[in-house]
C-alpha cells in the first residue's frame, strides 16, 4: 500500500470518514447531562465546540489515515481495524498528555474529576474514529486486492494464449 499511486486519495477518504465519526461521537456525547456539566465547568460554548470537534476530528483522521496507509505493512497486526485502533490509541495518549491534562489544571478546582471525564470523552471519540477508519481501509484494501488479482488473472490468461 505504501507505493500505490492513490495514497493521498485514499487518505482523503479515510480523513473524511474518520472526522465524521469523531464528530458524530462528539455530538452524541454532547447531548448528555455530564457533557453539559463538563462544558459549564470548562467554560466551553456549545456551537463553537461542535465546529472545533469537526476540525479536530479531521486533523486526527488525517494523521491516523495517512499513517495507516503509509506504514501499513510495518504495523504488527494483520487486521486494518486493529492497526487503525493502535494508531488511534497512540494519538489518544498524545492528546491526553498535550491537551487533556493542562486544560483540566487551569480551568477547574476539581482537576481529577474533569480530567477523567475529558479523557473518557476522548476515548469514545477517538476509538470511533479509529474503528471507522480501519473499516473503510479494510474495504479499500479488499477492493484493491480484488482488482490486483483480476489483473493478475488476466495477465496469466493472456500469456497462456500466446504460449506454443
């Protein structure tokens, strides 16, 4: 998959579906009472948060999707969904360290409670992104392998027609 000509086209598709999955998970979470409490404690406005989650999901989706396609053979498991979840987990750790922790310390007095709530929200959103990207990648990979096997079969048939 690393040397395919359409890696950016495939990464773009993975970015879009991953960002959409992230946003939908965020939207579902935002409708809960605990999310309303979290937004109030962290002074987060609702509508800008929805837009920011879409942009954030697209950024994370691009990172996960491109890395998945670029290093597909180097990730130790065979299933694309597990590969994507592994990459999403790495992204979750990075986001938790760089964004989740510091924002909890500066915004509230009850740091541990809101850090755990924010981390749980991120786990749900990022795993939704990872599973969706892995599923779409798996479908792309199956389609590419089917085209490759058909073209290989046609080449073999053409060569056998010209053999003496």
